[in-house]
C-alpha cells in the first residue's frame, strides 16, 4: 500500500518537475528524465523527500466505517458491591396468653343474662401509622344463664322471651382492639393480671386506658335452647337467641 502511494507521488512529481537531479556516487554528473514511475525503484524515495505540498496532495480522504466485528467474550464478574444500609424495622405480631378468665354477659336489654368462663389470648399487631391492633380471642368458653331477659329479647318489658337460670352452653369468639397511635408505649415485657381482662391487658402492656373495640364476634349455643351470635355491624350484627 505504501509503495503504491509513493509511486503515485513520484508520478505527480514527474508531472510537476520534469527532471530530478540525483547527486550521489557515480551518477552525480548525469541528468535523467523520469517519465514513468517504473523508472524509480521501490523505496528509493522516502516520504520525507517530498515537499509539503506533495504530501498534502497525496493525503487521501477518510474511508467509510467498516462493519462491526463479532461480539467479544463476556468479561469476568465484577467485584461485590459495598453492603447496603440497614432497612427499617419490620412489623411482627407478639402473642400473650392464654389467661383463664371469666366475664358477665349482658343482653340487648342491659341485664346480665349469663356468666361466662373462657381462656383469653392476645396477639399484638403494630400498624404502620403508629397505632396497634390487638386480636383478643376467647376459647374453651362456657356460660351459665341468669334468669331474666334473654340475650336478644324482643321486648325488654315482657317476660315472653325471658331465659331461665342455670342453662349451660358453650361460647367462643374474638375482639379486635384498637390502641391509638401515641396513646401509650407498647411494652412486650409487661405482666398482666391473672384473669387479664381487656382493659387490664391494655393498661399493662400499653400504659393507657385509651382503646376501642370496633370489631367483635361471639357465638353462644345451648342444646335445646338455641344459639346466639353477638357481633358488631361490620360482622353481620346479632342473630338468634338463647331462651
């Protein structure tokens, strides 16, 4: 390639300068007329022998971009990055109980229609807004009726739907207790009273009397005396009766 460029350069020089004087050795006294690049031996004239103008004239234009070569092999795996920052603490429930407990049970008329015995258990669920949801469950429950208005008495001033005393049956259910954000500080190491009523649990573990029970559902049944569901409206409300 380079020889070809030089030969073209010689041809250009031959056209521009009719006679090249060679002043070396035995040929110093002679003059030669160069009419063809074939008269010049390859390598006899170097690029440095050409004038700046000749060099500029010989400079070609940039060729078009060649086709992309084949994709190379995958490089070695990079080094492991620096450890990331610790994430925010997660939310996990904490369970307490069971506590052997009891409770009077009131009817829609306001009287205590039964005395209950059950095991109370609590599971605390921290919420993202800072509040706490406490699931209180009642298991292994039993009840004994107290004579008077039945739990779902249709006429509190009448004895038509009254329940007799001494009827026994089974009960179970749950409360969902809401402790507002900033109402108290949750202490999972706290100790509850022996029977651990709802208010006792909230006071012991949160140090507050501020709570609500927006969701509840309790089921009662006594063979031969019917069944009663005592529930919040968002759980379908009350149904049935014990008489």
